[in-house]
């Protein structure tokens, strides 16, 4: 049985940022346990054409700038390369192909078990797995009747397999827009949303919106200071709106149900559909913490700013709106990691 000062679960952006900052906060031996074959979190599994909506200068982890032109918008593969280069610089030990199955308190420490039978102990644990392992698909009437293809954005890679099809992309966020824009070139595509798309100018007054977020401190403002809930917004400099228009991608109100061969729209008309892509986000789950006392009856972490409130020496990094608007982002996880590590005992 191995012992460490700190065990970080997950080697995506959140886990790597946490491991990088751990020595500054008194953790002399850190283990990072990652279920995949290499560091990088969910990034290697995203669709091929994914491009960040934040410039490289605003997409770096603590202690290592993102290489290349700081004003460009990095691609998926560039982010993967960056994260793996970052991992190689760490003093922490990273154990890949190691899936954590349980984390429980044991003799004033944490006992961490993995699916290959190994066990580790640590005085503190940070869960940094995020929510991208749990794609969410709404429970729509008729879902089991539909005989067409159904996939979540997490399983979408490129538009080629959908050539000539009738495709609906359900969702109004950045991923839905990017996927619909490229599908529209090869397939008859519609965006299906419950409300109009919330377009946001990506470069107001010639500056990327993330520059404004940083200089107004909106990016780091504690959530309690935000008087209204931040709506879902799609950042665009006009590129995606033009692509949707050029490819004939229209927006439809959410259908009322699925049928055997398609959907029923609000006005009662039916349409045959080949494929539905659900770009409907993810749900936060920590199955390895079941029985630890850290979760509420609905399986949600009981925490304040990423510090577990029901059990000692347990933290979380990488949760949406964990402490601020930029939590869960490449530019924000380092701040949250530092906050959590400074308070873990």
C-alpha cells in the first residue's frame, strides 16, 4: 500500500493544475490517478474540429504559458499536446490506466482503492474528475421508440458519417453551434433549442471578451457578487452565424416528442429524422465518493468553494461555478486549485 501527502483524482486540466501547485502548499508527495491511458482528461475525446473560444494567452495553467501566437484560438489537439507537455514537467507521480473505485476515511486518513486492486492512503484528497464523464440526455417522450441514430456531443467526432442525412442538434451552447455549423455543410441540419441563441460578441471594441473579463475582474468575481445568473452565451465574431446561414442551418423550438422515425414539432406536424445529436451538457457525478460522507442524498458534493463541508481533508477542483465565473476553465482551475490546497488540512 502506497502513501502520499496528497492524492489527486483525474489528470485533466483541473488535476494537473492541482498537482503543479501542491508543493507550494506543503504537499511533498503527490500522486495523480488517471483512468485514461494518458493525461489530458476529456480533451482527447472531443470532436475533431473543436476550437477554444478563449485565446491562448487566456488558456494556460499555472507556471506554463500556452505556446505560439497568444492571440490565436487553440484547437483540441493543441490543448491535448499542451496538457501532456504540462504533465511531463510535474514532480508529482501520475499513474495512468488507474480508475478509482472508492475513497473512504480510514484511520485519520483517506483510503483510495482502484479497479486493479491497488490501494493508496493519503492525508488529503482532491477530486478533479469534472463532469465530462457523465453526458446528459434529457428524458424526452418517445425516446425509446425512435429508431434513428442518437448520440451525445461527447461521442461526435466529425460530420462525414452524416452526409446527406436529416440531423437535429439539440442544445444552444458553444459546442452545439460548432457541431451544427460543420454538419450543415454535409447534412440537412437544424438547431433545436428551448430559447433563442444567446449570441455574445467575441471581440467587443476589438478586444477578445476574455480580455474584458480579466480587466474588469468579472472572471474572478466570487459568485455571491454576481447579482444575476449568468445566461448561456455563445461567443462568436460572426464566423459561426455566417456558417449557419450559408449552410442553411435553421433554429427550431424544442420538439414535443420523438416518434418511431423522427420527431413531432410543437404545431403537431411530424418529420422524419435520421440522427439526433444531444449537445445538452453533462452531470456532475462522483461515484467513487459514494459512502464517504462527502455527498448529499442526491449524490452532489457538499462543499463551500471546493472544500468539503461534511468530511475533513477533501477538496474538489473543476466544477462549474465552483467559486467564480471562470471555474472549470483552463484559465480558472489554477485559482480554484490554489484556494483549495491552501485550506486542506
